[in-house]
């Protein structure tokens, strides 16, 4: 069984920054990921979603936290 997107994202980010990451941890504000990491993060999100991200319509806060990433890129797949 594949991991949920939140688990995969938190694991990947944690490996980059060397610490555990919660859903609401400010990723950019706390400099846990770099601009170079964002490129790879976008590719991971696209792989998890199964379709590309429209880069022309990204909002500045799209990558602020794992929770925001899930809301921005996976909301249509979330059943609350």
C-alpha cells in the first residue's frame, strides 16, 4: 500500500532538513527547504497526484507547510 501524500511529503522534507516536520510546520519561513528543494518537491507532488502542476497559477503560499501543500494540490482527493 502506498503512503498517504502527507506521510511521503513529511518524510521527504524531514530527510532534507534533518528533523521531524508536522503538517503545520512553516517550511519556507523556517528555511527547512531551499529553492532547489522546491523543484524536486514539485516533481514529487506531481508523481503523488498523477498529473502535472500548472506552474503559472501557483500562489506564493502554496508551499508554506505540508497542510497548505495538501490543501493546494490534493484537496480534490481528500475526503473529510
